[in-house]
C-alpha cells in the first residue's frame, strides 16, 4: 500500500522552504511544504491546474490574485488555473502545508 | 478567495459517514469525510482517477486491493486507478479524513 506518515517527513531549512513529495502520478501530485518563519513561496501561476493548500501546522499568509488572507491550521484554499498565488509564513511558528495539484503540470 | 475552514465543517451522523464538499472543479474534488466509530466507506473502484486519503483525526482501517493497513492521523494513502478500496473507522474516536480525487469522475 502506498502509505506515507507525513508527521515524520517534515524537513526544514534556513535557506528556503522545503518541498517534500508524498505522491506523484501522471495525473496529480501531493507534496508537503515546510516553511521556517519569514520564508515564502514566490508569486507564480499554473495555467491549467487546480492547486489546494491545506494548512496543517502554523499560519500562512496566502495571496491569490489581488486578495490576501491569513490562513491557519485547519484551513484550505483553492487556487484555480491562471491565478497568480504566493504563500508566506508570517511566523512565529513553523508552517506545514499539504499541497495538491491536478492535473500534474507536464 | 476560495477559503474553507474545515475544522468548523465537520459533521457526523449515526446513520452513515458524512461527505462534506470543500472544493469541486471540472478537474478534481476535495472532500472531508467524517466517520463515527464503526462506520465504513464500502469497497469501490474508480477506473480512471487517483484518490488520496489524508487522515486528520482518529484512526482508519484502509483496504486497497488485498492489502489492509491501520492508518492514523498524519498518514496519507494513495489509491491508484482501478484499485478497489474501502475505509473503516475501528474507533473508539471519531475519524476525519481529507480526500482528494483527480481527475474528477465525470
């Protein structure tokens, strides 16, 4: 069975936020993103894919297009195709986010 | 922004497990499944889609094909297309699972 214990897979770096792959298929991927306080995923866009950020630990400042929201553990955000988005950890805690994207970018 | 606080969306019924839709697009869906102890999602198969079960609270007994595993909060399982799968809450706690499926079955 394709089982992951993501509580043991968290990994942080003072250099930049860490992406840890959980599942990767021709149709979708699922990652764990781990941010130290102050770290950022820079604004970017996926032209054809939906993306979900589900915050597991800590708090995130999420920007989608011209909107910005504070998102905490237990919240999820959908980013539709073509929407520029970014995610920042305002701290003071570490931030862990479960990320789903489909379809998988080629 | 398409934001959901899934901690406030949990819903349980003594009749059967509850599916609560978080996001639904032409490409994927994301649901919250809520199980009382003993409740089951019966064995079934999706012929063309990947599905991820990410356990948020409680414990699950997950069956994929001929394999069965105990899956706890902080664990995720990938079910590939064509694999029969089922999920049961062995209790004694309630079980909450974040579910992703892509591509969205037509």
